[in-house]
C-alpha cells in the first residue's frame, strides 16, 4: 500500500518509520530538534505550504503540509498495520 504525503509525493506504507507533529503548540520542542530544514541532510520539503509534520521513512525524511491526524486517517484507510498509536494528545 501507499501513503500520500501531499503534493505529488507518495511513499510505500511499509517504509514508514515515524510521523512527528510539527504544527501548533506541539511543535515547539519537536521543531527545535527536527524542524531545522537546513540541518537535516536528505530531507525533502513537500510544497510551499506550512510544514505540519515530519515523516521519517527507510529512504529519507519528508516535511509534509499534511497534518498528523490526516496522515493517520490515510494510513488506517489503506489497510491493516500492526499498530497506529495516537501520540498527538
């Protein structure tokens, strides 16, 4: 199965490692660690919209304009995964 990260970027679901929320108040700590686009090598920024999530795969990093909640819904719609935990509380 595949996961649409926004724009024209699609990844294989089996290559997904983690998704981090980089939107709103939750982003303060995560942003200081992950969201410096100039420090991460091999990162791909999708589109020109505000980055809402960081998607880590076996093949690289993606700054996505799609929210974690939307990505989670897309994952659940594509088929069975062992576990999709809700860390966005």
